[in-house]
């Protein structure tokens, strides 16, 4: 029997609504979306708390309200953000919100992300040959990463090791090897396309380069997302190679599919996965697969 497929819905990130009007921002929109993606086969919800105007909301109270409403609607697993570049005053304190939420079983996240390196997060437009946000950095020192790992272990929250490039992947495996992350490890290959040039491209070659540095003799589950690009193009390969997928309109508006809501995108992903002979993992399956 083939391994079950873990599908994570990345429902909003910091996407605005100019590309897709269905991006959920409010508490109720995120909670309602979570129930719909769960019904279509997603087992994990990744979300960013947002204000009514779409701006980032990095507060414990904001995440507390969302998590409670999401859990009232379904059994989907909770994977909030650490705030990314919107929460960058003190990198080590990005983890504080998750640690505080974990104090209460009702709001404790199941998984939390750790980006395993520092990235230039500019944009590039080949048509104009111009960079945007040329000064923008997403800073994650190794000392900070160790702090995140230790905090999540104390909070009993599973880390998702997020890799933008081979160096990130090697560092993720080093964190596992050094004992800061328990097996089974959960690694996300964060591919990028369009104006985002920091990650590996959303191609089979881009993904295979990551996989070449992933030790197959260790208990590692890997998943893939695509910032600025169409992840469905890689879905058959991901399913056949034994990986998992993290997809949503937070990463890319999918205008070629009519700018759909998240649940429609999840539905299309599930069709591809099942055509490859794999079935969707439930939240209980994921708990077992990742030892949550």
C-alpha cells in the first residue's frame, strides 16, 4: 500500500486580493475556509493572522481567536506562521506567539515553521530589469534556529523545517543530526517562481536538487509549496516520488484556473494525488506519520 498523502492548505500568507478576491483575511473567513479545505481533503491548515485591511496581525489574541474558531468547525491540524518579515524586529522573539499559544491545549498549534536560513527576499522583473525591495532580508541565524527548536520541543509543537535552497536543506538535516529536531522530521521545500528568485524554481529540476541532499536512510517526510508559481504542475511528480504538498491561494492566485477559492484548489490537487494511486491522510494519520 502506498503511503498516504499529507495535504496542507496555505490559505492566505500575506497575499492581497488584487490577484484573487477569495483570499481570507478575517477570523471568520479563515475559519470558514479551514472547514471547506478540510472537507475537500486537506489535513493541515497554514495561515497568517490578518487585519480587516489585509495587513499582518502578529498578536497572541489574534491567533487565539482564529485557532478556537477553526477547531470549532473541524479537526484540521493547526500550523500558524511565525510572522515572516512582518515580525522581524527581534528574530528570536518570532517564536514567542507560538510558545504562548501552546500554554493552552485549546490553542496549542500542532506544527510550527522554522525557515532554516537567511534569505534575500527581493523581487525581480525581467521586463524592466529592475529589482524591488532590494534591501529586504529574512534573517534566521543558526543560533536563532536552535532557539526555535528548543522552544518548540519544550512546547511539544512539531517543527516544520522550511528550505528555500540546498543550503537550507543541508542545515535542516544538520539540525536533525545534532539532535535539535526529533524524527520523523518534516521538511518543506519552498520553491519560488515569478518575481521571487530566492528559492529553487517550480520545476522538476528545482525539486530534484533538494531531494538529492535529503538522506533517504532517515525518517524524513517532505512536502512542497510554490510561492509565485503553479504547484499543480509538479503534483504528479510529488505524488509519485513519495512526497506531500502544501498548496493554496496565499502563495499564488491561480488565475489560469479562474482565481479559485482555496477549497477548489485543494479539490484539484486531490484528483491528481488519487490518480497517482495515493489516498489523502486524515489529521489522525498525520499525527501518526509525524509523531505529533
